[in-house]
């Protein structure tokens, strides 16, 4: 058995899960999410406990067993607590600001970088260099964070750019004269 797949998911108060043969829907205080179920895996809900079982021991069933359990668990955590990723903008003159539905960043280019904020995502900027991306969908929060970081990845010579909080960037020595 999959170590991840066989562990049950206990539901916190205020979270409801409905599962049928083709999809799982999770509703909570922060919103609702739904996910399609793989045909080799089934999801059942009994007394605030969600269990994921697989049909047989084939390789695709074993692979999707732990995957479905992790996806359902991420949905439960997302609608009850939410997810967030923090980024920092490092560099002289580099800054970010939220204007309406856009994240506007000065990243050393000749023009400002405008990033439209997707639905379901909240972006906050404090002190003009710390960006916090939050939402209920873990995949969407990670994707938006990666797209923001991709506008100016950290430079390995000066350390300038957009990086995750806690990300270590090794600074190279450069040319020696």
C-alpha cells in the first residue's frame, strides 16, 4: 500500500466533502474546490474522515492512489486555512506595487512589468519589496509565484532579482583581474 494513500484525512470543522464516482468537491469557509477522480481510485467520506482506496494493485492504480489522497488533502487544507508563498524583490531600484487588478514591478528593464492578478489569487506587497501570493488552490498559488519569479530570476553574480523567501542563491566570484 501507498504510505501516503492509505492514511485517512480528518476534516476540520466547517469543511464538507462530497464525492461521487467522477469527482470530489470540498467546501469550506474560504471557498470551494473540485477535482476529477482517476478511474482506478475511489474516494469515500464517513464521519468526517475521507479515505482513498484503489481498485487493484496495477502500477497506474498505485501511482494515482497517493496522488489523489494528496490532492484531496491539499483541497481540504486550502478551503480551511489557505496557502501562501512569499517572494522578495532584491536590487537597487527594484520594487513592486499592486495597482487595481495588476501587479506592477520595476525590475531593471526600460519598462514596468505588469502582471494581471488571476481570479482566486490575492497579492499583497509590503515595503515595496516583499510580495505575498495567497489563495485556496495550492497549484495555482505555486504557478503564480513561479510566473512572478520568472520575470527576473536571481542573478548569480550580484544576487539581484525576484526570489522566494528563504531561497539561497550562491553568488559566483566573477572575473579576477
